[in-house]
C-alpha cells in the first residue's frame, strides 16, 4: 500500500467515509474533519509512519506543514518519510 493510500485511509477513517470518497483535492473541511479530527489524524499518521509532523495545532495556518488539502498533506508526509529514510 502506497503512502498516499495509507494517508487517505487514515483521513477517511477520521471523516467516517470510504477511502474512495476522499480525493486529493478534498480539503479537511470538505470532509467534515474539525480541528480535533485533524489532531487525531496527525497523531494517527505520525504513528503509522513513525515520523514527527511539524504541526502547531493551535496555529495550523502558521505551520510549515501544508494542510490545505489531501494532496498537500500526502506530499508533506512523503517528504518527511523520505527525509527519515
């Protein structure tokens, strides 16, 4: 399973949707994920990939980690995973 598929599966689980309902263009808001769901998603992704996401839950828009849509989140995680390798 690719990084992309794994991230989409985690986000879909948080949104209580099927992975097929989550597109790269989807924003977390589109998917009905609130700030608590976002934090839970981040924790789940960190655990899944054994990475630390530079994410400030209190100031998500001020973070270096782009959460504007699913594709941006996947790209950020792929970068963190490759840096770890």
